[in-house]
C-alpha cells in the first residue's frame, strides 16, 4: 500500500495537522512511521490511539479481535550483496540497510480484554540541546542583504533577526548541515537564489519539524516546497533523506 516515502511526504504536505497529531500520539516511532500509522488509522476510520504488536497486546492482557488487519510500518533490514564490476575481480559482499513494510501492529480499538491505562509522556524539544548533539554552532548573522534570512557554512548556521519565522529558518539551516549540503558549498538562503532539490530537502525537513512541534510557518513552508517542486518529481531517495534527517533532528533535541 504505502511502499514509498515520497507519496507519504506529499500527503503530509497536503493534509494540514496530520503530522503534529501523529507525533503527539506515536513519538516513540520514527517520523516516517508516525505518519504512516496515522494515515492507515485514518483510512480505517479509527482514532489515533496506542499501537502495539500482537504479542505486546497479549502481554498486556488484551487480544486482537478476529478479522482485524494489522497496520504496516517500515522496519530496517540488513542485507548483503556482492558487487561485480566489468573486467575486474568480484568485490567482497557489502552490507546495506533497506526498509521493508511489515504488517505487525494493531491499535487499541482493534483489541479487547483487560482495561488499558496509557502512560502519559510529554515529548519536548530543545533547540540548544539539538545544536549541541548535532555539533552545529549558531553564530551571529552578519549578512547585509535583507533578502537573506539565514545561512549555513560547514557546521555553522546563522539566522537573521529579520527572518519571518526564525525557528523555521533555524530548522532549514540545520537541515542543510545534517543533509550534508554544506560539505560541497555554503548555503545562503535568499528568495533570489533557489537551490532546487537542496532547498526542497531542507525546507521539507523544516516543514516536518514545524508540523511536529505545532509551530507557525507551516503554510509558508508548504508553499515554498510546492513552488520549487513544480516541474520535477521529488526523488524517492530525497524523501527518505528528509524523513531520516527529520528524525535525527527531533531525537537530538529530546531529553
């Protein structure tokens, strides 16, 4: 069903509020799986409620109702392959990680049995902690050009005091660093200097974080992304990178 990351990101962009609701309910899961679980529950007509595996519900004294179909979430699997090059000796086996959809989870409404008392947690996010964990330095903004709202240089970022949404710009510049964009060039974000795919990737991360943390600027971010997506399809690998980096940045700022 949902066998790609790119369509999932597109749904997050077009359905306001879905990402923040998914994060509040499923913050123990990866960002991609948070969204995936929320969409499947919505399509089943079920509310956002705790999800667990068949065995976990059984351990809690609850059983899955007969006929209920499991929710599928991405699970990383490590596989090996041998790389062969024309005219050369065969390389040794190389390990790499890919994702596989596994139908193993059920929501509370799909189960019955003993009363379930959910533990209440408040997922918080701290910008300074995230910067430190990701080894990113926030420096003084020293550009004169008023169109530039922020920039990223190697592992340093700066945000203009005139930025419309400083938190969104900070997410965007941090994303440039974590995505590896600053390894080859510095990033100065101005309306007159679009960066196509790099900008879409960084702003998509900013959009997801604004959505997850329920911060303003989501509409502007959505418009920026859709504008620069016009004329080309977001590559699947870019969508995977966007979810991966969003997860890294969220995890870096949590206690």
